[in-house]
């Protein structure tokens, strides 16, 4: 039976990735932070799932999880290591507290490196590893390609993850371990809905006139979001592929997004972002 390790499986992409991998014969080790989430998951998936109680920023918890997985699989290989756990901390960079910014980077960047390094030996890190090496899948974001104002800390964290994805992929070529980034746009998950009201504390700042529409923007993005199954189906495709792409954009208009984020001059992007931020209808449409 193939094994997968996934961080952040309580909801959204991590939860549905767990479902589709179990349905396709995997045993999944998934991390959560709450006992209630563990109970819910074990009710949904009574077989082929081990839930690891873990905050991915906790070094001791990561080490305990590593030991449990190693004892469970013995000399077998982890076929998939998926870094999915992440948060989004909204706010203007100049007004956000150092603690908030650090927390964003800690969860979305530093913890990904620690989590990856903990499980790398079980993917085939050694040159004489007797099994086919596994894959690493990093759940990034289109925010790692395009920088939205007032979402800067999240964008910075995902840009860093994009770089980490490339560095690991090139460093691990020696061992045959592939590293792939998935870059979703709006997906029907809880991550953005959790931020409704998250910018209220800045509404009396110099950005108040722009941020008064923030919740409406989040609601509109969620209304047009793609189903989470689009991501989990892609995950299964990557897992089953001998030669997956290095990165995949999951977006309603992927080509338009590529044109806007990669080929449009920066100053033109600035003008379009400013124009959409000031739309009277409150609709934010950078792409």
C-alpha cells in the first residue's frame, strides 16, 4: 500500500486530497491541530488514515510525527509528501504588527522547510534507496505569482514557497525526488472566509476608504471560486504521472492570469490594480 503524508487535513484542499488518495489505495498520515478535527476525520475515514496531532510550527510535534510515521512504514517509502497547511494574514504591510508578519512567514515558509526535511529520508533521500523515490507537492497560490495589495504578507510567503519549490526540485534531482507546486486561485475553502472582518482594525487608517470594501471582495472571490475537487483531482493526476509539470495554475482563466502576472509591464499592472480598487461597485478584478 502506498503512503502519503499531508499537512493540514482538517478542511479544504488537505481534506479532499486525503479523500481522493484513500479512495485510490493510499494510506494517509494527516496533520491537524484540534482533537475535534481528529475525531471528525476518523469518523469520515475509519480505515487507511492516521491523524497526527501537530502544529507545523512546533519542532517537537514534527519530530514526534516523523517517528510515528517511520515506525509505521518501516523500510517502505512515502510516495507523496504534501505541504498544504497554511494561513492568510491580511493587512497593509506598513501597519501590520511584526508578530503577525512573522507568524505568516513561520507557518507558510519556515514550517514547510522543517516539515519537508523531517520526512525527506522516507522519500528516498539516500542514493542507494531500494524503492522508487516519492514526490513532494507544495500547495502554493496564484498569490505567489501576483501581488495583491493588503494581502502582502501572504503573497510574500507564497513567493518564498515558489522559490523553495524550485530549489528543492533542483537539489533533489540527484535522488530522483520530484517537487511540484500547485498554484490555486480562489477555491471553495475556509481560508479566505476566515478573514472576513480581518481588515476592520485598519478601517480608521489612511487606507480606510479602500478597505471598507474588503469583506465584499472576499465574498465575491468566494462566489466565483472553483470547487476543491479541481485541486484534488489534479493532485491524483500528479501522483500517477511519471513526468508531471513543475507547477500547475488552478484558475478559471489560467492563460489570462499568466498574461497579466508575467507579461504585462509592472506599471500597467499597478494602474489596473489601482483602478479596480477604486471601482464604485466594489468589485475587485485584477484578472
